[in-house]
C-alpha cells in the first residue's frame, strides 16, 4: 500500500490547487482512471494522477458535491442508508453513503445537507502520506503525533489532531506491529 503512494507524493510535490472546470492539467477530464482519492482530517482530497494537482472536498461541502467527488474516483455511485440511532448529531440521524469494495463511508447530516465525516474499514484508501487501514502503529507514529485515548470504551483507540478536524481510529493491539483496523474523521457513528 505504501509503495502505491510514494509515486503519487512525488507528483504532488509539483501540484497545485484546481478550480472548477479544470481538466486537471493532463489526461483529460477527471475520471476514475486519472483521479485518486486521499483521506484527510477535515474531509477528502481529489488527486489528479498525471499532474499531481489536488482539490479538497472539506466537511461542510454539500452532500451532492462530496458524493460526486467520491463516486468519480470509485467509478460508481455509493449505496445510501440512513442511520437513525446516531448520538453524534443533534437529530440522531446521519446519512451514510458506502462503497463496500473499499470500506469507505461518507456521512452527511440530513438536517443541513452537508458532508460531515468519513470512515474507512478496509485497506486501500489512505492519507496523502500513505496512512490507512493496515498501517502499523510504528508507521502511524512516524507519520503523525499520535495520542492513545485512554478513557475510550473502544479498545486501542488513537487520535491525531483535535476534535472533528483530526483523524481517529482503532488498532488491533497495543504494540508497534499492531495495525490500523478502522479510521475516521469528522462526525460518524462510533457506538461506544
């Protein structure tokens, strides 16, 4: 997994932000063949593979924009379901759009129609520096300043950064070879 992101990082070193209507520099209009998805605290990022240009889709974007961005990179629309027992939001409801092939869920608040979080539970998708499900704790700690959540009811929970704009996740054990088994950012339903 890490080897896949090293060439992408080299391309990104020369990248720039895209604007609406941009053909992403090289390779034609954005498509699942030339656009990748990177996970990040506070949202997701579209990455044009040929040029290294990027475009953030942050929390607060419309549900339609977030769903379209992820669908573009996955080559298909996600499966939508409403969760009605989510204490993470005032209404108790979140809409999750899922891509089961890669374990990605994006959450939107039906009260506002806005993208509020993501959750990933399978290897494949990762942050720009290659951190995702399957990463070892040692690699996680080399990439980020990691705080273990000691008062969590979820075993081996970690946090990177603060609150809804940080990254969180679970490891399958306590040691340096323990692996990330789930990762999230923003408002998602983690039943504690």
